C-alpha cells in the first residue's frame, strides 16, 4: 500500500530586530527573534518546510541559519520582491501579519523559481561586515564633522573655541598647553591615567623661563582623535 505524500508546508516570516511575525498556514503569531525561541519552534515543524523571510540587515540570520540547519528550504526575499508581489496581487494592506502571509503565498507559488538560501562562511561574513562599515563610514564622518562645526559655533557665541587635534591624546594636549601658555592648570584636573602629561605640565610650571605665559581671556575646548 502506498502512503499518501504529505503536503508541503509554506511559511512566511516578517523580520524585525526583536520580533518575528510568522504565518504558518492560516495561523499568524509572533516569536522572539532569539536563537532559543527559534530553535524550540523549529522542532515543532515537519521536515522539509519552505520558509520565506525578508532579508533585513543582519536580523534575519538567526532564523535563516537555524532553519537551514534543520533541513528546511529557506528563501531570502528582497523588499522589492515583496512590494512587487503585493502590487501584482492587488493587496493594499501593509502590516507585519499581512507581509508574513504574503511571503508564505509567494513561496508557495514561486518556490520553483527561487534560489534557496545557503549560509555564508565565517570569512564571507567578516568581508560583508567590513563592506557594510565602509558603506556607512562617509555618512558617519560627515555627521561627526557637522556636529563639531555646530559645537564650535555654539562655543563662539560664548567667546570660546573648539580645537580639534589628531594624534595621541597626551601629546596633543601637552602641545596645546605649551601653545596657549595654560601651564597654570592644576594637575588635579588631569585624568589619573595621564601621568606623563601631569609630569610634563609640572616641569613647564617649574621652568619659569621655558614657556612665557600668555594672558588671554579666550577659553579653549579641545578634542583629540
């Protein structure tokens, strides 16, 4: 007697940083985006399920890797694919639950044309991480420079200035002390982890002829990198 083949199970997963919204058949529920919770849920599934989830930064990796390791077929869908399919099926509602149901349906109808997910090697993941850092670095530098410019403008309004230095913190602050003649600064105000700078400032104060004090009412803020 031949046994009747079990129908395939198609699952859609909407991914967020802390939570997964899962559509399994007509049932929609939430699950913590944590490996223990995901592993417990995967144990309840039959073998050979199709799991479709949105590629979202790095937050999809736990579900994708664990589901793949359990022998399920995993599809990573781009946001553009989901948006296009929503338009094609004339579904206007956009909620996490609707997206999860939409991905399950997409996997059921299109799984023959989709490429299954394969986990990256450790080396590949490190390279991807470096590439992501490279991509966001210009924006972060631009934001930092703009923030420093805004801070300098506010200090100017208070008759002060922001001085930005690059290099070793102790060396740059010591050079700033020499340039401004600020050798009256007490050692107690210096961080304890900067003993070399404290000793150097003490030497400057003790050598009356080595640095000429400059009288200035212009307070100075400095930042070193």
